[in-house]
């Protein structure tokens, strides 16, 4: 289904002056080209929160950090008044760029410091990359939208998705709209967005199930190894949960190469 967002108004209601709104920085990613870095009008409706107003343009509230209304910082629950001028800034904007003399309110909470994630059903490959780098990542190909939103809220996990409707759900506090479509670009995007390059702990987590892995003696798992693996490898790891066994074979070398490539993208 193609979502239809944003309707800058054509005819102003003289009784109720429209809201004038301007989105800054990466928030423009969600707008049609002709509205990039433009101020445009939206019809005023009674008892409308600024969250609802912003999301009517297609921008999820999880992308918004600072809202300035007629020069004053407001939060997402603020009820918009007719004729106001509203400036909206994204999460990663430099605070120097925000034109307000008043103390700023940040709409976004600090993300959980241990950076745990839950991913929507379309991001399986990204989930694999995140687990490979040691990040706690929940992913199942049968999670529906309510389940994803609930898990994110209940477990304070950052919800990663390419579905902006999902991020508009009120209970989603920690969320991010993944811009790129290629998994390799997506993982770089996430590492940059949350500045995770120094948090990488390769192979500390099971790619299969997200369980923690630990070093095990060859003896303890020998009976489960194929003859060739038994012959050529000495160091083994095992997942605490699903018991999958890992060793530093050709797959490991390929993953190390990939991790080096990802780290070199830290610019
Ligand atoms: Zn496992």
C-alpha cells in the first residue's frame, strides 16, 4: 500500500489562519522535493497536537528532536494554535542551527545506552549484520506491527524499520527510519546514526538466535563436529541458547574482512 502524506493547503480559511511549517535537515528525506527546505502551510484543526500535525506530512515523531513554535520550544503533545509558525529539527542537528533564544526541549529520549534493537520483518539481513557485530538484535519474520511496537516499548529497544507508519505509533519512543535499501549500506547507516563503531564486539552473539556465545573446549563439543572440522580447527564458540557451534573457518575470515570494511567506512 502506498501511503499518501502531506497536503500543503491551496485555499486558506480566512477564519482560521493556517499553520506555517518548516522542516530542517534530514527531515526533508520524507518530503517531496518541491517542499525541501521550504516553509509551507498546513490547515489548522482544533485540538491538534504538533505530533499529529508533523505526522500528517509523513514524518514519524521518532525523527523529530526539537520543535520551535513562534520562537518557543514545545514538546510533541503541544496543541497547535491557528497562524503559528513552526520550525522542526531532526535528531542529529547541530544545536547552533536552531533559531531560538529559549532553552530547548528535546523530544527524543536518549537511546538506551546498551543499544539493543528490534527489527521489522523486512530487515533480516541487517539483523544478521548487527548480531555479527555483537549487538543484541531481536528479529523474527513473523512479528507484526503491534508486536514490534510493544517489544520496543516494553524492552526499551530501538525499533528499526522502513515503515514510517509503524514509527508513528504513539508507544514507540525509540525508533529510526532506515533510509537505505541495501543491507550493506543499512548497517553503515545504523553504525553512524548511533555512533556504534566503538561498541562492536565481533562474534559475541549468535547470528542464528541472538543468544550470547562463549568459548568452549573442543573436547566438550567434539562429538558434534564433522571430521574435517575436528581435524583442522582448535578454537570453538557455542551459543548459550540454541547451542550452535562456531569456529574460525572460512566463514569467519569472510566476516572479519567485512567487519574491517565496515570499520573503514567510519568517516
Ligand atoms: Zn543461538
